[in-house]
């Protein structure tokens, strides 16, 4: 750790404690939702008020409360770093967080692993050039986004991973708050998709798989005349969901993200024909009812075996690479752990913090424990974390399957430095800004609000690109979500006549087939979308043989 980084971290901590002291008066925060008494922090959450906030407002609220808690814990313990403070914090009674006299060893180990895993990301000259070019374009066009200056150096530094200063800070940056808002949107999408807490796990996974297939899979990046080509697939899961497009590995990221927010363990898996070959496909691997299962959202398929089991008899899986970090890197931060602890008082089941050791240890225990003692599991987990943190491939015992860190989310976080990527996409695709709010309503299950918002928008939006086509497509998708199958049938047929060449018609065939099935017109459903590469067992109506 260099001296300048250390000094910056200490300065941030001093600012934080001064701010925290100003917020806490006579043992109660200015929010009137938290009481501080000795080593006990008690919350009186206003859950109805919290649910009435936007996702961005919820993130800001939790961030402020987390900073208050960390600031108070700092005054109680004298510790300066979030990495040292968080292992002292633990759940108490209902609505309580306790400050312990000593650090919890397991929590401290988790944070050490998170810190090491989130740093030393290899950065190519190509990536540096791409990020520098993006900064130059945004600066030239928009000057100072959000009133703040952005710089090449500030962006490129983020390419190397989570900095010491970020990891030790008691403050949650704007980028981290954006991540938290996205995480809360993901949780609401999970609930809207039918994967809530009282649903059997198998039904949850089925619902999330079908949701991902309909909303993201089977689509791809496309030219958007008259705008320059934009690479849609380089985006965080929410960006992919809003756009409704993503190739195989991006749809896998969406499914793995939603699965994690539904309480599953999930990995991303790239498939290779030989060792060293370029990947030809990607799938997810999700732990369901005690067993790991390969899941292919692009082809809407749930396998009955794990990736390692498949690798022993299916050549497509023989040289698979398992990546166990399908998360956004801000989830590694200690301060985010505190926000998650507080968030559970307001939104039970909400996940924000990612313990990088947990999925690796679970994977090792499930696949390789056998007659081996716990010491073997712990040692193997530590070795995998050490080598993958260095960016190295680790070959798994008894197979040609490898495990490694997925660097893409770390590189992509730079796109959202000062929200640069959203600014660029909305400038190149103006319809995305117009459709963002109704799309979020639709994705999170607010279908009536989404329908009203879509209907209130003008038909062309002053956009000579894809505005009308996309607006009408998402309106049909919203009708499908509302189970208004009669309207789906009518509007799909009209859309096809109006936009005969759009790739959206592929998915509309699927929606029409399912709508006809729901209306009891089974043979028409099969004829509309015959069994094929993307219809599988999930798409063929029961009781009707697939057409040849």
C-alpha cells in the first residue's frame, strides 16, 4: 500500500467521523430512525415510507444510515477504517446492531479475501485507450457531468480494481450508491418474476430462467441508424435488462444476478472446445436444492447435472471455465456490508454485500469434500482464492474444468465512473432516456403504471431511430406480463406488419405462442412457434406434440 493512498484513506475517515458527530444528537440520529446507546444501535425503520421512495432515494437513505453507524462505531472504538470497524458489528435483537469489543475472526477474514480479490486487475493498453476515449468524448460533449470534473487518470485508476481508499472508506461513493440502487431494483425484479421468499426453490429458478429468456436472451446488439454503432453487451445487468438485449454470456450474467438476489449461489461458466480456445458459449451454474445445475438462459434450458458432471460425457463442457463472481465489484466493500445489515430492517432479504469466500468454499465442499476433512476444504478454498486473485487459472481435481476470476465486471465499473456510460448511451440512443422510467416500472412489476407511462409518450418521440419500434415492443411485453393475452395476440400481429424486419419478432413469436396457449388454442400455439432451438421443453404446450 503506498503512502499517498494511506493518507487519503485517513483523511476520508477523519471527515467521516466529524460528519457523523454532527449527525448524532443526544443518542438519536437526525433521521429519527436510529438510537445510539453504548454498544447498542437500535433502528426504528419506517418501512412504508421507505417503500414509497425511488430506488435511488432508498440507496441514498441506506448510505446515510450506514455512514452514521460507522461514524458512531468509530467514536466508540477509535478505529479509523471500515475494514477494521465492520468485523466489530454484529446483529443483536430485532432492529439492533451491536458493537463488539473484539473483531469477529470470520468477518475479518472475509474482508481480507474481498480486498485481495478486488485488486490487481490486469489492464490492457486497449482498455486504457477505450476508457480514455470515452472520457474525452463525454467531456467534450457534456463538459462536467453532474457538475463534477472527470479525468482520464481518475477513470483509468479504477481499471486496476477497488482501491485501498475505497475499501477503507466510511463513506459510500456516488458510484456505490448507484450500485445499491441497481441491487434494490434487482430484488424487486425477482419478486415481480415470481421468485419471492415463499415460492419453492425449483419454481423460483424456473421463473427466473423464463423471465431472463423473455426479457434478455435471444436478442443481440444491433446497428441503430443513423447513430454510430454502440456495443450494447458491455453493460451492467440493469442496462441489459432495460435494453432488452444480450448475447449468451450477458443473459447468463442477468440470470446469475437475479438468482443471487433470490438467495441462490450462482456461477458464470464459459465453454471452450479445447484448452486455450476462444469461448463459443456461456451458461450459468446454480445451486438448487443441494445440487449444482447447469442453466442455459439463452436456450431456455435447465440441465439435470452440474458443469463438472457434464464435462465427463458432454464435449461442450469438457474444458469449461467456472467464474464465481457474477457481481458488481462495489459489493465487496465493507461499508456496503453495513448498508446491507441496515437494509434488512427495511427490506427483508435484500442482498448488497458479496462474500467472495462463500461461493468458493461452497463449490469446493459440494464437489470435492468426499471423505476429506474440513481442513482440506479450507485449504483448497484458500488456494483457489489466492491464485484466482492473481488472475490465474486453477484446474479442478479430476477434470479438465478450470476456475478463475471474472475480470469483466471490474473493467466495466469504469464505464460507470461519473455515470459516463449511461450519458453516452442516452446521447447515442435518445429513446433509451425516454423509455427508462416506464421500463423500470415494467421490470419491477408495476405494470399498470408502466402501461400508463408508455401510453402517455408520443408515438415518435422526435427520434428518427428506434424509438417507435422499441416503445411498441415494450408495450406488448408489458401486456404479456399483465397476462392480457388477447391484446398480445392482436398487437403482435399488428407489430409484425409494421416492423417486418426487426429481430424483436423472434421473441414476439414466443410471446404469441404462449398467449395462444393460455387462450386454449393449443394447436395454433405450436404452429406459431414450432419446437426448435429456443423453444425446447419449456415452450411446447403440454399435451400437444411438437410439429415436425
